[in-house]
């Protein structure tokens, strides 16, 4: 075995895995590929993995060369999902990883928590969700993901986009995840959350089952103190903490005249020692370079802190998911989902992902048509009517136009 692969193994297997504390000190490891840039690593809770503090969120990326460049630069952990780009995201990763030693990469995917009705061909479907069917459908989706990834197992399997204790602890989903783990289809189980995060973090601890939480965490969150507290408690319980939505939209305006200082935003999250790694969704080589610089030196400067303070005061594109707008909307529109899609388009330049979300809502092209005056109020001051009208048009754009 070459020294390079030995170094890469050291990333993945923590010698001190059994004796981790929640806020273990950063370790600086020589970059195994270049031998030049140092890489700061942290243990992923009590999972036995140790990862560079910067990983790759692949959601917005569609360039295999970018993933290869990330691998070559020392990033080892890649985060995708069953739904991203209609499955093409997992397929792209499968192509890139083909032929590489499986132990050299850490792959995470996510399967949505969908309750299924029984579908006996000779009978009218039950109105109650079926435990057997739900578990089978979950496993079928996971198997599809594994096939796309060309792998027998992923390293982390998340229940995708969980926003309540009820979903986190639902016995059908726990059974599905347990089966996935027992059958060797995943090494670790977790959940992802970007709404109601403190409740979901607390449920993950309560479960004594989940091993990793992928959680939205950024400088613009109105409830950041509660999120921080939830993260600290989950980390103290030994869970691995992966941060996402760290850029809070990446831009502060639709016209893209006011960028978020993304390097500072990453460092801000990593300042919290309970966050073990982050998954910025870079899509260009310049952005990769910027994230690699953070991987080598995550210390936040006073200037950067000031940038973030100013950006935090702007309404921006980041929807808090606080739901305080819901009660005011006379048509009960799913405003947080629509605002999240707005951010995907104007912040992350990912209309495909926004189209997936908006399309699933089943709304007309102009859901606000005929509504006399907007009675919904956004805690962040968004012009909800204007943004709803803007983003809902996506539903009528054929998906292949955005592929
Ligand atoms: S204008 Fe649109 S967002 Fe505002 S209350 Fe009416 S339907 Fe809801
Ligand atoms: S009030 Fe504003 S920030 Fe909160 S969920 Fe609604 S749109 Fe998002």
C-alpha cells in the first residue's frame, strides 16, 4: 500500500474513535494528494469516521471533472440524494467513483420519508399507510440509489428533509433504516433537517438510533441559538454533525449584486467545534479552491465576522422555515417551500431542484391570482406575493428543459 493511501485511510478511520468527546480538537493532516496544503479534520461524533472539515455537497454539481478535482485535493465525503437531478446526480457520482478503492471515499445519500398505502391489486387500497409497503418502497428507492452509485453500500443513509419529531421517530421509517443497516446497505444512519431543526435534533438524540444529523446551520438563522444548542446536545450524545445551508442562499438579492462572503460563512459554522464537517455545494473550480482554503485554515477573521454581521441584517434569499407567514395566507399556500425554491433559483442557480420542489406542490401558475390583497407577512420582510408569482411559474416548465 502506498503512503498516499495510508494517509487517506487515516482520514477515514479514527484511531481514537472509541474515546471521542463531542468537541474533539482539530487535527491537521497532510493532504494525501498534494502533500502541500494541510487539511483540518474532525472526528464525526462516535461513528468511527474522521473527515476533513470541508466535504462536498453535490446537489448543484453536474460536472464529473469537478468531483474528481475535489477528490484529488483531499475531499473524501460526498453528499447526494435519491431525488437530486432526478437521479442523475447519483449516476454522475457512480461514474466518478467507479474503480476507486471503496474505502477511500465516504458517500452519503438520502431517501425521502414517504408513507405508502397498501396496493393489493385485488383490493381497494387501504386508507391507512401500510408498514410493510412503506418499508418495501423505502428499500426499493435505496436499491435504485445504490444501483446508480454502482455501490453495494453507502456510508451514511439519511432520512431526507425531516421537520418534526413525529417523522424522525416514526416506527415505519426507523424499521426501514434499521433494515438498510442490518442488510449492509449502509454503514451509518442519520436524518437531514432544514426546518424545525431544534426539535428534530432533539428527536435524533432521543431515538438512541440515529448516528449522524445533517442540519441547516448558518449566520442568518433567526433561531440560531436554539439550533446551536440542539447541535451541542446531539454532539454530546455522540452523534456526528454535518452542517449544510451554510451560505444562506449565497446571495442577498435576486439580481446578484450583493454576494454573501461564502468563505466567511463556512468558517462561521466551523467555528462551532460541535460541527464536524460541512457540505458546501460548490459548482465551479474557483469555489472549490475557496473551500479548500477553508479546509486548510478555518479561522474567522474580524473583517469576515463584520461582513457576516452586515449580511445577516439584510432580508436576503434565505427562508428561515419559521412558518410564521402561513397563518396569514388566505389560500394556505406552502410559502416556506416556495421561498426555498426561490432561493434555489436566484441564490444557487439551480432551477432544476426548484422545479422539483415547486412541481411537487401541484399549484397553478399564479397561485395568488384574484387574491385581493396579500395578508401574509414574512418575518424576514420578503414580498411574498411577488416571490410566489415569480417562482410558481416554474411548475409549467418541462423538466427536461432544466435537466
Ligand atoms: S397574495 Fe398570495 S401569498 Fe398573499 S395571501 Fe394571497 S394567496 Fe397568500
Ligand atoms: S415567514 Fe418568511 S422566513 Fe419565515 S417561513 Fe415564511 S417566508 Fe420563510
